[in-house]
């Protein structure tokens, strides 16, 4: 808020915000289902969330998960229930159904999203370009604690970003959040030291290689399976790390691309440069 | 800012070990597939970032024993004491505070050790490390006991400094 | 039986954690100046969130390893961020509470600003 | 699998955390200086990380623990960025 706002207005605003918060918090108790009685068994990622695939398979065999008496939509087509972990279709082979749709059916769309991000990053770097780097003199350097702390925290954040995009087909998450987490780790390095600059050539190489990898995976699908961005790998057992076909490969490519792009954007926005 | 103590190979392998260990923790229900992927990731990811992670390399692994069996019990005791102190302060209607900024001196050479000391000071009763400059740490003390540098150092940092001196030798 | 004991220990730990989170917020609300608020805020909320995390890890079997990792990350980063805030606000010109005595840090900040 | 936690215990946890969040919010709004607001925000994010962990138990979803890890990372970096901005260092 502005510093010349009268005290009264500030207090009224505070009371207003707090009132909304109180209403929000206490609506929780009327709107939420009871904690011990939530039935989330109707979601597929539940199997992975429980981290207990054997139990899930038992549930399948007993028929508690799928309703055997379900009426099929079309009577001329025999009703075949989807069996997780056995079919070769990608939709049943990935624990996270959303990612299977995003990467398989709408894989071309995702390629377009990556391109949009690439164009945005290129635009930022075009606008904020500068050859010479300005050495700041009046700015206050961060202390030793921040330097060492961000350096050690960077390791954890970097590995966690990799964890998020490698497990994209098992848990919510995937390439875009994973890349953003890695880029925020790089932002931490910028905050913790004065005059940090990432290896720009390395970032460019990573970005290009991962973008190329996406297209190459698509072309392999075109050659092998007669369709661009089609799955060409076995789906494996649901819930395992090595499952769900090529989703993991594509998410690794997206994660590296988004991470290096956003790091380059951070670099361009944070560093003062002199135009020549 | 700091000079590397160990060779790059040494630091690289420390990063590999640490990343592999962290990966196992993050993907806890042990499975051989996660371990295979973890090994590959540890080798490649530490190639990218071993320079940021450590300066003294594999020596750090030896410190974990001291960390677990000597540092951690003292730290947890101090943390609980600090919180009881805060609770007494906040719930007391009169709030008996007598704050001040004091300066203490440490004999620790390694920057990482000094940062550990400063962070431990932040989480112990009534003290908050505000700034660090060489061997001096500036501290906000909520109930000032002594303004003398030597005396204040002994009172605030004494118990941790001994442990950290052994640990970062 | 072991599950039962561990579970109720976890419930008690979450209660302790939630209580200290509340105390941290109360300290933020009541104490007179920024640095004292930062003291209460850092210590109480750090113990609160760490205790909550470990308690939840004890209640739900199989979560303990990840929750310990989360607790260690929080223990590592919380003091750093509060240190950064304290240093920054002193340099941004926040005056300490009027009973603050002695103020040895003011000399250092003054010396640094004179150098510029 | 896990112990049955009575409903009143859940309600007690949620009420205490809610009151804590409200107190931190008040400090983040009325704090006399911008630094005070930043301190309120710091406390707010830490409390919310704890709240995410309790919610993870409430819905019994393992992934919400990962969400709280992301939240912890964001709160650390966000507060660090605000601090660097306040001391005119960035």
C-alpha cells in the first residue's frame, strides 16, 4: 500500500482481509469431507500414491475397483474393462493419466507450448540484450551466510527439480514444474553472491539439445509407429519408474529445456548490462 | 570467495555420493529401478554442479559421525530450550525484554564452519545472528547478559564452537 | 502395538508443532520491534514446522523418510532467511526498539556507509 | 494402516493454525515498515508449509508432501529476494 494512505483506511482494509480469511477458514469445516472417510479410490494415481501396487492388483482381482455390472455405452461392441499394467496402450500404462494425455494425444500441442516458451525467452533476451556487463559498485554484497547457505540449498533444489521431472509419469508434476524449480535454484545462486553468471554457452547447448531431442523422439515415432510423437516403447508395469513408454523421455527433454530457458531469462533480467 | 581445499575429482565424487544418497531418500520405498536411475542422475547432475556444492570434497563424509552423535543432541536440547524461552517471553503479559546488539569473536577458520555457528546461534535461546564479518559475528540478544566481546562469545557460542572446531579440523 | 505407540507420539508431536506455530505468530503480533519479532518468528516457527513434519511422518507409515528430508531442509533454510531479513532491515533504516542497549552493530553500518 | 484420529483433534489443529495465520496476516498488513511486512510474510509462509503437511495427512496423499517441499523452497527464495531488495543489493 502507499505510504501516504491514511491510518484509518489501512485498518479498515486489514479488518476486511482478515474477515475474508476467517470466513474462508471456517467454511472449511462445512465444505470438507471428513478426513477419515475420504474416498479417493476413484483416482488412478492413487495406486502410486499408496506406493503399494500389489495391494492395488488384489483390489483389481476382487473387482472392488471396477464395477463389473457397468452397462456399456454401445451394445454392439463387447465391453472390455481396462486392465492396468497389462495392456500396451499408453493411457493404461501411465500412473498419471493426465501426463499420458498431454504427451501422447496432445504431444504436438505440448511441443507448441515449448516453442511458445522459447519465443518468450528469446524476446526477453532480445529486449534486455547488452554486450558489456556493468560492474555494480554501490550495491551491498550479500553476507557469507547467504553465500554458503544458497550454495548448499542449490544442491537440494537442483536434485528435487530433477526428481519432479523424472517422476512426471508417476506423480503430478512433470517437465514444466521441474524446470521451473531448477531455474529457481539458479535464482538462489544469483541472490547469494555478487557477480554470479551461469555458463551461458552451456545453457544454450542444453536448450538446443533438449529441443532437438523432443523432435527426434517424435520422428522415431513417425518412422516406427506411422505417426508423429507416437509411443514406441513398452509400457511396463504401472507404478514402476521404467514404465509408461516415452513419457519419461519427453519429460526429461522438456525439463532440461524449461530449466535452461528460465535460467537464461533470470540472468537477462537480473544482470545490469551496458549497451554499446 | 573461498579457496578450494580439495581437487576437482575429490569434489566431484563427493557430489556423486551426496546426490545418490539424497535420491534414495527422496524416492524412499526402495526399488532397484530407482537406484539405477539415481546412479545415472548422480553422475550427470554432479558434473553440472559439483563446483557449487562443496569445497572440501570427500572429507565431509567423515564429519557426519560427529554431526549425528555429538552436534545433533546438543543442538536439539538448545532448540527446545530456545523455544521454551520464547514461549515464556510471549505468553508473559509484561514481556521482560532488554534487547541489544553485541559482537562476538570466533576462532573458526572455515567459512562453512562459521555459517554453521551463525545458524546454530540463530536457533538457540534469545540470540539472532544479524551479520558476519571475518571472525566477528554481530548478534541481536533479547536479554543482554554481557557487552564484553570475550565474555559474550563464551556465553553464546561456547558450546557449539568446541564441537565445530573438532568437526571442521 | 508399535504402530499405535508411534502414531499417538506423532499426534502429540503435531500438537506441539501446531502450538509453537501459534506461539510464533503471537510473538510476531505482540513483540515491540522488528528484531524481537524476528527472534520469536524464527525459533518458534522452525521448531513448530519441524515437529509437525516429523509427527506426520510418524503417524503415516512410510512417510517418515521424506518428512525427515523436509525437516532437514527447513532447519537449514529458515535461519538463513531470517538472518537475511534482519540484516536487510537494519540497513534499510529500521530503528530498533528504544530500550536497545548496547548497539554495537550501528558502528559497523555507519562505518560502511561512510566509506561510500 | 494408520491410527484413527478423532474429528475433534483435526478441528483443534485446523483452528490453531488458522488463528496463527490470521495473526501473521495482520502483522503483514499493518506492520509499520515494509521490513515488518516481510517478517510477517516469512512467518506466514512457514506456517503455511506446516499446514500443507497436516493437509497431506488429512487427505492421505503422499504427493502433498512434495507440494510442501516446493512451498518451502519458494518461501526460502522469496524471502531472500525480498531481503536483497530491501537492502538495495539486487
